[in-house]
C-alpha cells in the first residue's frame, strides 16, 4: 500500500522579540513571516509507504506560518524547495541522506493564509510527493530522503524571514510487497457442536482498511484459489482441507478504497448459512484467496497478497477449546464481585480478590464456591489455580439456579498468554465462544498431601502457597 507523504518539520525558530520594531538578522524593520520552532534544527520525520495498491504516508502536523506583528491585510505565504539549504544542513550534521528532487514534489497545498489582524495562519503548509512519482523514491540502498523548504513568496503584508524562514524534512521509505487483510493474513472461524447446542459459525464481514489515507483510489478483490492449500499446509505444518463445494456464500469479494480514505465503504462478505452447517463433518477447513488490486489508472496487480479463512468444526463434550490460538478480551476487575457460598474457603476472605490469594481452610481434598460477579459478563476464558490446586470444574449461570458446565481443567489444555516477561505468562482455558454469565460455581480438586501444607504456620507469605492464587476471568 502506498501513502502519499507530506513533508514537514518542526520549524527552526523561536519567535522574535515582543518589541513591535524587532529586527531580523539582516536588520529589516519589515513584518517578517517565519516558522515557529518545536525543536531547534530538528526536522520533521515522516514515512512514505509503497504497496501494490498505491501510496500512503502520514500527513502529520501541518506547518503553520507566523508573523512578528498582526498583518494589515489578508496575506498568503508559500514555500519552495531549497536543495542548497538541504545540502548545507546535511553537511553540517554529518548526514548522508539523499535529497528529494524538486520535480517530484507537489506544492498544490504548500501555502498558508494569515487573515487581517492576526499573526498566525489559519491553515498550514503541506508539501506532498506527486502520486505518479512516489515510486522513484524506491531506490536500492536509499531508505531516507531529505528536503528543505523556504518561504519564497509573501502576498499581502510583510516579507519572508531570512533566518527563520526554512524548515526541514526527513522522509523514510517503506516498501511492502503484499497487501494484508489482517495482521497475520488469517481469519479464524469455528463451529462447535456442544451439549448446549451449536456455538459459532462461518462468516467474514469486514472492510479493507489502510493505516493511512491512500493518495489515489484502489479496488481490492479476493479470488478464491484452492491450489494454495498444499503450500499453506506445508508452511504451517497443518492438515487443512478444502471446504466442500456449494456451502460458501460469497456475497461480496470486491471493495474500493477512495483517494484520501483509509477504509472501504463496502465490506467483504463471505459466509456459510446456518442451514448448511448441519451436515458439515468435523474437521479443519481452509478457504484461500489471492488478493488482486486495480489502481485508479487501470493498472492491475494480480498477485498482491494472500488471505486465508480457517475453519474448525468440532463436536465437544464441554465448552473449553483445547486448540485455541488466541484469546479474545481481557481480564476483568473483581472489585465488585462477592462470594455467596463456599466450602473449605471463607466467603469473606474472597474480598473482591483484593488480597490476590484465597487460602483454603484446611488440607482436605476438595473445596467449592459460588461467586456473584455483580453483573452479567461475556466470558471468553478463565484461569483459576494455585500450587495445591490439581484441577477446577467451572460452571456459569445467569440466575444462580440453571448452570452450564464449562469443563474440568484437568481434562483440557490451556493457552499460554505471554506477559511482559516470560515469568509473567498466564495459562488460560479458552472458551469456544463468549458465554454470558453473572454467577460462577467451581469445585476444586485440592492436593491435600502437598509439602506446602507444612509451612502454613510460618506466616502469611507461606499461607498463600496453600490457597487459590490465580483467579482471572477474561471477558469481551
């Protein structure tokens, strides 16, 4: 994807003296136009990204223009490229950047207006790279470009400042060979036939989104291509198969992102109707797509990237997904939660989980509790455990009467969720789909013979080792 890059920087000056008759370095008494410095001699740095769909680049802050005194009439200020100033800056700072050729620059928006009675522009100066010349910045061995822009015309009241009328820009180039619909080029769907009915489905309903605005429009099209399945399986050590024909409803496989926009108005829409899921056998299925692009100038890029819709169909005895690759949602605060009843645990010591551990009363092989979350949550996963906890069976309920079993942790495989450091990783039992619940009920298999029980009398630091130490509930 390409973004048109705007070249701007922090200006090089601070304002002149408050004296109405303040001078520029050449001694002029004219009202001088200048750029206010954000950091002295610090160029504004931006990035131009080149992709199969065109160009894009962060516009960043526009460069406002300032006068020493309010202007006597509406005044227009414009800039021009100054390669001599650019080279002088590079030499002075020992930088080996390439200077952007002036003929590649677009000065259509490189002007600003200061209205009568004001000393600051209402808009800002913006210099772009011409859409049809951006590819010329993709030169082997060149990753940073440089430019300088100097006020060359003041139309109205005042004159350009000699010492404070130039700003600088560093432009990075980032060439991306392929387009991506998601961060990892895959969208996963699951269909789980459980004791309480079917959970999940097969659908994709999403726009195409760029991180920054396109300089020119592009149409992105998905083309199903099952010949990619073998390569996908080899690269990912997987065993996906083609989805049986006739099931997939491909409502829309083409979207357009307009110039100046980051996202398409239309959505890619692919699904398998609920009525067709009944006969779909358990298995792992793959729907691969090639991405093609038609640019505004009519140029077509056939192989602009790949995208995969992965589908897992399983029949499960419980609701815990042993093959989860991701966890939706995050941990919730339990400050509003209360323990209603408990066995081998004191309800008042749950305390909204403020103590970060909940000690068992004695070394016996079981414990249980019922916790009220305070309001209904959509639960996506959980992690309840400790040093002397062998396993937990968890149920959920909306009314504290009708319960749905999620499963016993001893029978399932958790997903490792990395923390900031390796020792902060959590092991979470992930549900096939978010489940609404207000109440949690658990039975706990306690290791009553663990050696940690012998240290309980040593103080609170030892007491926490014979307790529930993890009580993390993940919700959307």
